[in-house]
């Protein structure tokens, strides 16, 4: 494994490119600074891969320099994740074993389908979208949340602050819309349009914790607010 240790500077050299792909956000938490310094995480660990029992099932040394195995991660999550990587079945042991056949516990932030398996609440918590503890999606989500410390208190506080900001802006928009119903004016319409754009911006991919804003809007009883979450 000396070749890995002697060339570990290479991951730092690609960090800037990976950050640009995620709008300079952690790929797992969607945060920028509250989750601490950025690391280049090897999604499948290089040297060891511990299962649920803490037993090393063998690392993925052949992926050490494979850029598609890299994920940008805040140091809080990367330190907690360490060499955890549990595979339910079809664990790859050699380069000739197709990793595509692995049934893995970790949700992969590079997989758009996996990102849909988490949800958020007004207190800043992230939790499995599935409520059935026997469900595979629930198990994967819980494993990911716990293994990455995604309910790290400062991160929860940041999510809660954003949720509160979304609610405040929504209330401001609703008041403007009620006023416009009573007295139509060009200036009032312009204010409504501006507030709409402020809210849409919060749900765009480049915005920090955008998934939290989306879930906030989707939790609304107003259909037009739910549609706003999907119109960014």
C-alpha cells in the first residue's frame, strides 16, 4: 500500500474540481462551512472496509486513484465515516469483481436516486424518508445518517435556521399576495415577483442546504408553495 501513501497529495490536487461540481458544497451534507474543512473522501475506502460488526472485509485499493470514487465531504462526516463501508452482498474483493453488483448500505450522493431517500424537518433533523424500519431504504438511510454524523448539532442548527428563513419569507410573500388581492398595483406585483425569486433561489442546487428548503416548501399545505419548490 506504499504507492497509496506516497501519492496521497493527488487527492488534494483534484479537490478544487470536485468542489466546483457541487457548487462548493459537501456532497453528503450540502453544507459549506458548518461541517468544517473539506476532505476528498474515498467513497469505497482504500485500505479497509468495515462491516456492521466492525470486521474488515477488505478495502478497494484498486480504486485509490479512480476519480469516480471521490466525494467531497466535510471533515466532521469524513472523520466519522472513516473506513466504514458495509456491503450486504456481492462484496468486491479484486479489481475483476464488478462493483456495480454490490448491494451497499451507504447512500451515494453521486446517485440522484439515493438523494431522494432522506427527509428533513423544521428542527433541522435529517431522517429516513421511509418509516418502515424493516425497509431496505430505511436501513440504508439510517446507516448513512449515523455513519456520517449528519445530525451533527451545528449542522442541525444551520438547517433549522434555513427552515425558519424559508417560513419567514413565505409569510412575507403570503402577506404581499393578500395585499395585492385588495389593492392591485404594479409596485406590489414587482415585490411579489422579487420575493418569489428569493424563495426559488433557496431551492437551487448552488444554494447551501437546498434540499432543506425544498422539503420546507413541500411540507406546506398550499399547493402553490409546493409547486414553488419544484420550479427552481
